[in-house]
C-alpha cells in the first residue's frame, strides 16, 4: 500500500557542516590581553585620565579583573601537573 515516490538526487538537500575556519572566526581575547588591560587601567589612573565620578566604576572593574587574573594564575600550575 505504500507508494514509491521517485526523488531526483538534485532535489535532496544534504546539510553541510561549516568549515573549521568559520567555527574559529569569533573574537579572540587572551589572558595576556586582560593583563594588558589591567596595566592600561593602572597607567591611565596614575596619569589622571579618569574623572572623579568615574573612579568607582574603574576601580570596581579593575578589582574584578585582578581577581579573575589571580584565579587564572592559580589554575595554571594545577593544569600543568
């Protein structure tokens, strides 16, 4: 009772996986980049680049960055073992 339908091979769409280059095309941010940002914030604050009303936000962000980098530094030796 089933009917066989003739399907032309050109009508069938085969899903294609993205090329590896497409998968790695996202933004790249490394721990070294974050350390550089920490240094930039430090130098900019020493030079008075931030207004007083901006210092709280800059300081909070700097502290979060410093805490994150410290946690990453502690994990590095553990991964090497």
